[in-house]
């Protein structure tokens, strides 16, 4: 019965598509890939390519069961087919340490990336937070599993079924709940019940919010056990930084986690809860066993992230598995690295030159990630074995990209998107 109601609700939405609602004026986004030599990529010869090779191998393994004639996952405007990457994936398995740069030079062609939007690099990480299995003192905020009454409407499927341009311009998935015969938005943060039946762990409320911002994290228990709190679902609301709200209100000198935690400890749980409710977005988690402590959480591409080898991108332009080189700055020094596109984020869907580098797990990675924020230039590497992988998809050559609500792309069951604080 619920399935029938869901289909009926979406059918009504599709019917309304014949009368398109007012939409933001699209901003044309010229996007181009220009082939260059490796000598034109600044810092290429000096960069450490080992993390990128490990990330590349993980991407190859992640699409092992994907059809050879299928495009790379995630969308993007280039990249060719899975089979175009097969020779490089096979060769990557036997690269000796120290030969990483030679491998990429032998199998790939670099292209300078141009396009509109914010040309900027930031960073994120996987927090490791202290937790308890039951509420205890400051460990009072629950990590909640996805609620049973949450539903997801896949608008992309209906856009194709009804050949509706209006639906194609909407987010590809909507999160909601049934209210009688209607699908309504899910509850905002302030109205979500902390049902103990859905809680699998408890932590400091600032730590839980940090996990929700980063999208996942590790939980450390007093007996030495560690598990991963992996992304399960989000309530659908646009993210609004609670730290930024406090900063703008004069409560915090800057939107940093250390200052927010000190403020929270001084003001108490009620004030902290009220501050967090300024952000209507809420992330639910699922508990996962950590089988490889050296690997990060699974990104939107469905493969484990690699510290300093993975980057979150806008999948409207870059497919998951794309190999990109960035030239930016970090701590007043050049930041030049080869990275693999394996994730995305709500604040990252802002054009082909916007990226978020995965710094790794733990407090040190968090301190480093918090300091990364700089302009950057981009190059992408496509397989020499398939010239078509560097060609833009013809159907998207004249596409526009609305910057205040960019189109969503691949939605991973593990982690659909991740949010940034700054």
C-alpha cells in the first residue's frame, strides 16, 4: 500500500511538471579539457604519487563488477567507459614502490581543466571520538540509526520515465515521510526524537555533530574496541553551520571545533542543543566493523577513502574514479598532489574546480584539514588506451549548471553527501 501511495505522490509531482515552476536563472558553465604534457603540470615530478596509486587500485576494485560498456560511476562529463580504464587497472596491480610516477606517465594523458565556479580546495577527515554504549555523563548525545518511517523518492527514475526536463533539474532524490496519502518533508533536527531503540552509541554532542558534518567517523570505547559510524541517511534539509551561527552572533571568536567544544562545556547541554538546532540538517548512521584500520570510510563512490589520495568532487563534471592533479597552497607552501575522485559533498557541488581533500583519520588529520582553504588549478588524467575518455559527452556540451542548487549525481547507499563547516 505504501509503495502505491509513494508512486501516486510522485506521479502527481510529475504531472505538475507540465507547468514548470519558477527556477533560478541558470549560469552557463563553460567546461573544457585541454590536453597538455606532464611538463606543463607544476610540481608533477616532485609530488608523492603513492597514495594516489593506492586510491586508484581501490577505484578499480570498486568497479570490478560494473559492466565493461558502462560509463564510470557518478556521472561526470568525461571519462569514457569502464573498459577504457581496464588496461591501466591491470597494470596498476604490479607497480613497484618508487615507480608510481612512471606508471601514471605511461598510461595516462593530462588535461588542463577549465570551468566556472569556485576554484578552491578544502579538506575533511574521519574523526575518532570517545563513545559509550549507554548514556554516561558528557556522553549523552545518541548516534541514531536510520528511522523506519524515512522514505527516499528517486526523482531521476521518474525524470527518465516521464521525459521531464523539470524533474531532471531537481535534486535526484528527496527524503521524506508519509502523512496520510502524502509525502511530506522529514522532520528537521529540532523535531527528531532521540529514540533509544535506534541508538547504538553515545558521545559528546559536539563530537556527534562533528561526525554528522564529516559524514562518518570512528568510535573508540573504553575497552579498546573501535567501530565505524558510517553514513546511513540524511533528513534532506540544506546544511547550515551551527558553529557559523554562533560566530555570527558573537558567541564564538571563530567557527572552530575547539572553541565550540569549550563553549558547549561552559554553557551546558540545553544551550548546546539549542545551538545545534540552528542547523536543520541531521545525519543518521549505521555501525560497521573496521576490517582495515589503514583505510578510511567509504566515499560516495562506494570504495574506502585513502588519506592524501582521495578527493571529493562535483560529480556533475568529474566521474568517480577520475584521476586529478591539483596545484594549490597549504600553510604558505605549494600543495601539489595527484588524487582520485571518490566522494562528493553538499558544499563541493560547485563546479569542476572545487574539491575537498581527504586528510585521513584522527585528531592530527582534523587539525590539518581545518587549515586547508586555498585557490587551486586542476588537471585530469585520462587513459592513453582510449582517446574518447578525454572527450566531453556530447549530450552535455551545452549544459548549464545552477550554482545555488547544483544537480545531484550518484547517490551512494553508504554516504550520499557530506557537509563542510567552513
